[in-house]
């Protein structure tokens, strides 16, 4: 019964979080957005104490239920392992293996150092929720959108508008490559060895594994009933059950309950851990000295990570003038991050690169960064659209505090950058025709058209930017008819300000 309950809850969370990344309309977030906020690392980065307590408390009570129920990457590994074990000859293909502690704690240490040093690319690579989000956004979302476009095409033929077409495009080649590599590695590991990734690489799994060693409820083996048949060891996808010695490594056990259903002698139970039972049951734990050293290491790591978080807290248009060509991305001295991000440093310290904001951006503005340090974190660029003042979807879905929630009224006063005019590209000067697209579409009235020659009122009119009123929305850059580079582009600000 416990196993069936866990499977049902896990599938609900897995389906819900997957839909969050597939949904390009942003409507599902109104119902299921809380699932993203329940993820462990985003909750820590957002300093969401309530969620952290909600995740740590069940771990201390019931073990690593987060890994087996809430974490989408963990559930994905279970699904792959289940599919790989469907043939009868592969049903009991796992085996017990000693914990690779040097690798687990080494990766955790690297993760902590990356957080302290602001190396967001390393954090994004190792975070389990973010890894799953990137896989869905880059690999499965295009398929989902193509199916949607097919339904929209068929619906249109039947005079129905139940669906509408959406553009499918690759937002970042490096991020796509990382998503493919991550998917291949995790599928191979899960197919062959079950939860290898969770128990050797995942930093969240290592932290929760340390806590689960002291959980009140644990899976235990009754040595009097056990005949050392080894079925539990061969069924355990976490490789944590030593059936011959009747021991379980609870730091790796994800409380999947598979072993309970497998045991034919009722020798395995999930029950309250008592002092008497702890004394009677053999243990595979290391000597006390080693255990204390590990505790000190993890305590120091947690303190360093907390310190770093607290510190970080302080479409084609032509205008009827130019030929339609693809716009090229201008070289910006400072990247543009969305309103609500507050600053580049806040984005670097909190963002896990999960791509949730990228998936819901309806204007094609957000895409993953290709910078080495900020790899896979969102940046704004205006070749396909601009950041419309009424849209706040990215701030509504971010679970990690990298983009705080703002209203449309607040967004209209946040300056994320300022427009810069490039004389050599401006159509009135290069082609001798009137334009003024940038001034007509500026939502804040920051651009004024003036004669290019102050002494000749009839001279071609060119834009002048009032940088005090410009908010950096990119409407001017996006709607400029100049190709391939716009005659006006947005330069980002390291720290946003309210105007």
C-alpha cells in the first residue's frame, strides 16, 4: 500500500512539473506553480524558510521522500529503471555496492564552492530540478509545440480556434547540447543501475541522504526472518541493501518501498526506528571519528552556502522600407536580465538555470545565456520580440528568487537598460526616407525625432533618446527596420533602478 501511494504521488508531481515547462501559455502556472516552489535548491536560494522546513521535516521523519516523490529528475530515473526492468530476465538486475563517499561529498563541496564563487553555470549543471527543466524545455517542449501546431492547423480547417500556432525555435545551442548530454547520461545510468546519479552526483541527494540517516521511520531488516536470498538487494535501485549482512545504507535509501513488496518472508518493514532496534541491527556505518569528520565537513559546507546566499541577497518586420532579413544580436557590453531580477549579481547568485522563465516568455525575449560563468541563466534579447510592459510572467514563475514577483505597474518604472542610437545604421540617413518606428512604439515616450541638421528643419529626422525615461524594454530595437543590425539597441544595466 505504501508503495502504491508513493507511486501515485510521484506521478502527480512528475506530470505537474513537466506541464509547467511544456505550457507556453502560462495558464497552468496559476494552478501548479507551487510545485516548482517546493523544489529544494530553489527554496534555499529564495530563502523560503517555510518550504525548507516542509522538506527537511519529512526527511527527518520518513527519509528521502523528496527524492522519490517531489524531485522530477528522481521520478524520471525511476520511470527509466522501471522500463528497463520490464523483461523478466532484467527484473532483478541490481546489486549492492558500497557508497562512493569521496565522489558524493566531493561533488557537494564543488557545488558549495560554485555557489560562493558565483559560478552559476556549475550550479545549473548539478541542480537536479534545473537539469530536468532544461531537458523538458529543450527536448520535449519542441515536440509538444509541433503537436499543438498540428492541432491548430486541423482546427483551423474546421473553423475552430481552440488551438493557436506557436513558433518553434532553438533558443541556445550550448544549452541544447547540455540538455542532450544530461539526458543521455541520466538515462544510461538509470537504465543500467537505477539511482546512481542521485547517490553519487546529485548534491541535493547527498544533503538529504545525510539527514535521512537520522529519520524516525526507516526500512529495517529482521535478521531472524531473513534467509539472505538477496532478492531485496537485486531489486533495490539505490544499491543500498546488503542482503547478506542484513544492513541498509539509509543515506542512499529513497524510501521507494520496492524491497518491501519484493521480500517473500516479511523480513523487511518500514517502521519507527527505536533505540533497541538500532542496537540489535548490524550497521555498515563508519567509525565514529569518520562520522564526526563528515558532520563537520557538511556543517561547514552548509554555512558557506548560506553565507553566499545571504551575501547575494544584500517577429520579422520591415516597416515597408527595408528587406526582410533576420536580425542579428548586437554586441552588448552588459547583458540584459528581466525586470524583477534586480541586478546581474542577484541573478547569478539565485538562478539555477531551470529555464522555467524562458519557457513561459510569450514574446521570445528570454533565452539562455551562452557566457561561461552565467551559462544557461536567462538573458533578454530583442530579435524576435520585446519585453511588453503588461507582461510579468517570468516574475510569476521563478521559484528561486532570481526574478522577484512584480506587478505591471512596477515593471513600467523599472529600468533594466537604456537605448543607444547607431548613426551608421539609421534608415533616414542611409536610405534618405522617413522612419520614426522607434519613437512611435516607445511605451515610455523616451525617444523623440529631431532634425539631423539643427540648422535645417527639413533635414531627415533622427531619434534622440532620453536615458532617464528609457526602461530598456527593447521595443525600439525590435521594431527598427534596419537589417541585419538595428539602428538602435539596448545596453543592459548591472543594477536595475526605479525611475
